[in-house]
């Protein structure tokens, strides 16, 4: 939870991070599959859609009184669709 940006996560809230880990691992496997297939179009569309995961993460950090690492999440939220658009245009 600390690496995500919530250093004061409790035992009750820290269980949610296993879900986020599963979400991220699933996304990573999908990304690598598309990279290995050379499917830039699907990869680009996924990157654009994946920005919503970043929006959700930013909202969690904004609403948490001790949320940290918001800047990192915001940068990733902007970079994902930017790279997605570049992939679609390539």
C-alpha cells in the first residue's frame, strides 16, 4: 500500500491492493501478448482505455487523507493514452 501511495492503509483497506495487483498483472500479460504479436492497433486501443485505471487510482489517492504518489499516477494516466494514440497512428 505504501508504494501505491497510501502509507496509512489499515488491515481492512490493504486487502484491496491484492485486487489492484491482479488487475495490473492481467493488464501486463495482455500488453506483452500484443507486443509479441506485433498488434499495434489493439495495443494502442488498450493503452487509451487503460487510462481509466489511472483515473480510478488518482481518485483513490485524492480521497484518502494521507494519499501520496499522486503525481506519479497522474503522469501515467497521461502517458498511457498518449502512447496509445501514437501506436494507433504508427
